[in-house]
């Protein structure tokens, strides 16, 4: 699978989330084109970055007492568990397995963005009192339609 690039259509209108998502896609794209000799280090850096991003997102959800926190956290945990399961194999030289795992991330990301993160963006906007549900619905629809890009 080819890496996906950030587009404005993926924006949820939450600056911190959008920046983290854009950076994640850039890091993932870089990893997917990294030579095998440097792949293990890049894979471990990606895991560290994903852990940090998930932690920050979960802290935001805790701050607003987000009702979807449990399910959202569970999805994060599943992705991290899969990456952590693959990591020792990658560190032992199984770059192919690491690449296979990394190539699954864009599909997961687009789904997560258009469902869980869209709902979180809606809740964050509501918390600010600056809610624009139609804009968030339009963003989710653009993401779902563009997932083939």
C-alpha cells in the first residue's frame, strides 16, 4: 500500500489534532520509504510518536470528561499492541513484517479519523461553545469519500 498524504480535506478543525495527524502521515510516509538498514530505528521512533500522540489525545478526552473515552482508548491500545508485538521482530531483523504492519496504518488511520476522531472533534468544539456540527459532518464525509486517495 502506498502512503497517504495529508490534505486539507482531512482537517477536523482542531489545530492540535490536525497538526498531529499531518505529522503522523509524514512520519509514516518517511518510514515506508526508509531503507531496510535504517527501518528498525524508524519503526521504533514511529511507535514512540504514536504513543505520545495517543497519550495527548486521551488527556484531552479526560479533561472534557468525554463519554467515548473508553472506546477511543481501546482503539489506541489495539494499534499500540499490534505495533509492540511486531517491534521485537523488527529489531531482530524482520523488516518485512515491520513494513507489512506499517502499510496497514493508513487504512486504519482514515477509518479512525472519519469516525472516532471526528466525534472527538465535535465534542471538543462543543466544549468550547463553538460548535459547528455541519462542518464536522462535512469533514467526516470528505474523509470517508477520499479514503481511496
